[in-house]
């Protein structure tokens, strides 16, 4: 030990205040201290790599660049050692004695002048170090600089009043930090605890991290490697590690971008959907890194909510992090990241759907709810997401699906409307009266059979300039087609419609003859501003006191035998005609899924059967 006099320094009042802020207020989680110290060590060794290439007489060139951690539960200490550039006496004062001074910043300027790359540096050197005082009541730093004739120095501070520097025994190049843990933080000397912190925050640091002689960070930062250098097995292993998953990924997206922001990303689409399997809403699965150091495992706003099912890593060297790395100062930057990554993921789905439709259909069957949620909530991307929808139609075989692009390509010349119907199943839809008119005219109808599809089409409203229109709604204009049998005259239809309107009263808003029906006698149509059957069912499920009576327009088929007989019976047998009129309305409501109470229907049907038997 040198007998050189100890050099003591007292923190200025404002420095003490800043230090108090760093230790007690700036960091919300004291676990961060180890991430910061490892990041500083990584920075320092990145500098060594640079200097070995630029300094001819660099001392200790070729020494193992690694970070070692040693724990002593009895002494309640953590010792972290690196083989970085070390610090001179002046640098100890500047970097560890002055809050918010960045030793890295000056080095970056030097690298710019020499044409070096700053990509491996993390930054925030001085302040990150002081996070150690969240867990330690005393910190010792042993350091020797790489520079010729550098002193062997020991720096010590309690993080409150000041610090002292003295010469010490011979040291290797680099820094050794000894944390004397306070009582509340003694558990950080436990191996399981430190191993967990390394795995969580620093697993992808570009140097080996050894804990009591065992390497902890063995998984590579694949997102920074060239795709051609990575095998499928390595991708799978990384997905399972980063995503804490046991399945195999369905798709992966590995890309880098420089504009509008530097991004390296590796995104995976899982093989299974936990939400569909009944595990509840999943948390966001894409973690945010800055130069291989974890910033946030579940960053809010990095991706839209509907993409919470994807897993992976986004790393950006351009992040303007605040002093603690725990939040970003510029939310506009988060929006840029969000926009770039989301568009890339949607493009990937589009490409995969075109390249392997069967594989995409299998993915879609499991994850369609997320894409539909995106259409309903992500205005900026809803049109692009609409291309990813898949559904059956009146022109596809049962079980065969297509997309809106396919539908538009098959539209008849002059057709400006995309026709759809929402129902519980294909069989239910095709057993009703709504599709027959469109089939007769060669017009394709989309079958939406998911409970959320009502919200999807309401949010979408149009696709490539073509309006989406429900065939359950009134007001759909169709060309007339020749049907079987002679139709009622205009005078007869007017009389029958007036009779039905008077008989049914306010149960219908309008009664008219129409062109849309072929085989069915009558159809109940929901007004354009009316509540659909699906929305009514949801309202009833949410509110047991929901009593809203459906408002419908009744459209008659003037060629149907039952309608023609009813036109005669309203004059010759008015009482029976009234019973038939009410029964026709209920039949139409049943087909539309709008009949809430069938008791009166059954009573009336019994009465009609009794009269028929007489």
C-alpha cells in the first residue's frame, strides 16, 4: 500500500442534492444498479477494442475482455471487475465526482474524429454509477488507466458527503468496484438474485459476464447478426428464451433500418394463442433495448395494443433516454418506432399470406381476433389490416376462405358495393331469406360469422373505395329479375301493404313489395340507422333489463303463392288474414334473429293449425 496522502473531496451542496435525487427518486427500481454498472463496464471495454486498433503501443493488448462478478454473503459485498480502459486520477474526479458528467461523451467525439463507430457504446456513464448507492452504503473503486505511467488508485465514497482518492497496490488495467451492501439490500449478495438480474437486463451485453466463475450470458443478441449467419434452430432457441415460450414460432421478422430512426428488430409470431386457449389477456411481448441493454421489458406504446401477441426484441441506438434509462424523453420517437415496426409486421403478414396461403389460414384461425381488434382500434393501419381478413362467401365452398382483395377482383362490372351479412354460421345464413336475392343476381355476399365482426365492418365502412353494406339493411337497390309465377299487380300490392301496416301497427316501420326475394314470402329488414341482431344480443347480454323492441321494415315477395293468397284472404277471410299477417312477421323476425319472445307466436300457430284442421 502506498503511503501517499489520501486526497479528500467534499461534494458541493448542489451535487449532494443531485445525488439524493439519483439515489432516492430517479430510479423506480433499485434492481437497475447492476444493469448500470455492467453497462459502464461494457462501454469501457468497447473503448479498449477501439484503442487496440488505433493505438500502436496499447498496454495489455489481447487481454480477455470480460466482466466478472464475485459475491460474499458474509461480508455483504458485490465485486464487479472489468478489463476496460480504466481511469486516471483526473478521470475519477470528473466521472465519479461530478454528477451527470459523461466520460463516454468525450470519447464519442474522439471516435467521430477518427472515423470510429459509436454503435457499441451505451452512455450515461457518471450517473449510472451512482445508482449503486441505492443498495450500498459504501462503494470502493480500484482503477488503473490504460495510459502510460498511470497510477494505481482507490476511490471511496459513502454517496453522501464526498469521496477520497488514494494510491493503492499494483492493479491490472481496468476497474474493480466493490459494493458494501446496506442492510436492506443484503439479499443482492445471493447468487440467484444476481443471476436473475443479469439474465433480465444484461443477458445480451457483448462481453462474457462471469458470476463466481460461471458464464451467465450465453444467448447471443441475434437481432444484431446477419440473417444469413443464423440457423432456424438458433432462431427457435432465441424465441423460446426471449419470449419465455415453449412452442415454435409461426413467422419471424428480422430487419434493420436507419431512417427515420436506427432500428434492429427481431419479432416472432407464436405458434399458439394463449388468449384463445383461455389464459386471459396476454401482456406485450416485445422488449425494448438500447445497444443490447434492456430498457423496458414491456414498453408502453412501442407497438399498438392489438400486436400484444408478438414476441421479440427492438433495439435502437437512437433512443434519447433520460438520465436513468427507465423512460424516454421524446414520445414522438416512440410513435416513430411504433409506426415503422407495425407497418413492417403488416407487410410481413401480407407477404406470407400470398406466399403460403394454407399456412396463413392456419395462423389466421388462431389469431384473427387480434387483427380485427386492430381494424377497430388502429385507424392508421385499418386499411392495410383489412387486406389480411379472411372469410367465406356465397361463392366459395364451405370451409374455403378468401380476402377482400379477392372479392373486389370478382365484383361485377359497375358494382360499387361490397355486400356482407353477419350471422352465427354459414348454415344459418344460407337457410334464411337474405342471400337468395343476391345469388339470383350473381352478386357475391361475404359471410362474417365471428361475434366481433359487427364492430369490424362498422370500423372499416369501405375498402378500396367500395362501400361495405349489410344485406340485412333496408334500402339496398337491386335489379329486377324474372321470377317464377305472375306477380301481384301494383294495385293489389298497395292494398295488401296497407292492410299489413294497419294490422301490424308500430311493430313495423314500413311494409312494401320488393325485388330481392326469390323463394321466400317475406323478409324483415333493419333500417339503416337500426340496431343489428348481433348488437341487440350483446346489449341484452350486458343488461338484463334491455327491452328495446326491434324496428323493422317488412318487404314482401309479390310472386310468392302465400303472399298472393294473403292478398285474397284480407278481403274474404280478414280474421284469418290478420293471424297470418302476424305469423309472417314473426317468421321474418325469427329468420332475422330479432324475435325475443316466442310465446305469442306459438299460441297463434296453434290457433292457425286449429282453423286449418277445421
